[in-house]
């Protein structure tokens, strides 16, 4: 799965997620990716999210929607992303990850899987990582 | 607000051998998305540009490089959402399309619906003039190997710890 979220200078947000699904799925299986509130969501009043991981678990937990709800209840983008990914894994099992932007451009990145590659550019710097807690910066 | 495009390349038990290619791809996608956002000021253009780069990259489980179902076929899915007016478009069970995210955007912008799947999505893609691509062009060797391993070991699709591609998640 891949995903991208963006915020513009006026605070407008958008989310995109695309996937090939999961190896060995039954023909006709639909995962979380195309479902609103599961594979992603965007609301200018709160933030934008794109998720990845075990689709059936993400669907059952409504991961993207829960992250935005947590932000609406006062958590930062990072706090909400972490608490909801961990919450999903604790409640229904399996792993997931998500990227999140708040309406003011704050970043959230978290995953309960072993790895998740992520990146964003800010000015002439690209911030990126793949392992838990890793945050590398590269000048461009 | 500082304009920003944040991308991910999928969660899972990514083996060491695939780490650098994943990082290269997400950095390239983030950079392209940021460039488009600064040029057009349009968040939709930016995220579509970023995702299309990752859909074209064989190291990612989307577009070219997608994993296979039990029949050895690719079935892709995509979703796009716009925060300004809560518009959204999505596609599922898509084949023969290089960029499912672009098709999802067209569902949002050109139809009264939010989600299209399977044959209907295929017909809509044709109607929109999206080039037809043979499915063979999306299927890569590592996806074939992963399905073979999956079948031989009767793996649970939720398992993540085995091999390179079998653990790749949706």
C-alpha cells in the first residue's frame, strides 16, 4: 500500500491511498483502502490520514476515522496516530501504520508493524524514515 | 500553514534487502508531490502526483508491483478524499489501469457516486479515456514467488513474518 496526504497554505487538506491488497487474498476481496474512514480520510476542520497494514483489522477498527476523532478530542497528530494504531493492534490484533496531518500542518507518523517507509519535504530538506522512531533528514 | 506533502510506502515486515528501495521511492514521491503543490497550490494534484510515482515503482505494493490474489491476478484499490467539502472517490477490484488513484479521482470529480468496482470501474476507465494496460505488465516476479510460497505453505494472509512479499500488506 502507498499513501499521500497534503496541506496547502490555506489549510486545505487531502488524502490518497492506493494498494494491490494482500498476497493470497480471495478473488473479489475488498480491503480497507477504498473505504472512507478506514483507508483514509480528510476534513479541513481536523486533519488528513492515510493508513496501511492489515486491511481487515483496519476496517473493523475504522482506523482513519478514529485518528481524526482523537485529534478532534484534543490529541496532536502524532499522539492520535500512535494511540489509535496501538489501540487497533491491542483490540483486534495485527498491525497497521498511518500518516497524519493536522489542519495546522503538524505531522503524525506511527506504525505497529516492524517497518513503514515515510517521507515529507519541508523547504530544502527531506525528512524520512522506515524503522520505529527513526527520523532522518537529507538536504536537497 | 506551511505546505506539506507526507507519504508512506506501506507497513509490514519489510526485509533489510528492500529498505533502501522503499526509502528511495518515498523520498522521490514526497519531493515530487511537494514540487507540484508549490507549483499548482492544489493538494489533490500534489497527492496524485506522489501516489502515481509510487504506483509506477515495482518496490511498492500498488499499481505495478501489486501482489496477487489466489487466482494469480492483480486486483487494485484506491481512495481519494478532499477535506474542503468532504468529497471522495474510490475504486476497488480494478485491473488494466496503471494509476488507480487517478481513476478514483475521476470517480470523485466526474460521477455522482463515491465508489466504483470491478466491471463498472473498468467501463468507467474506458469512458474516461484511461489507457488499457495488459495485466501482465503489472505482475512482477517477486509477486509470483510470494503467491507460490503462500500456496505451498498455506499461509494465513494476516501473517507477516515469512519471506519478502508474503508479508506485504494491503
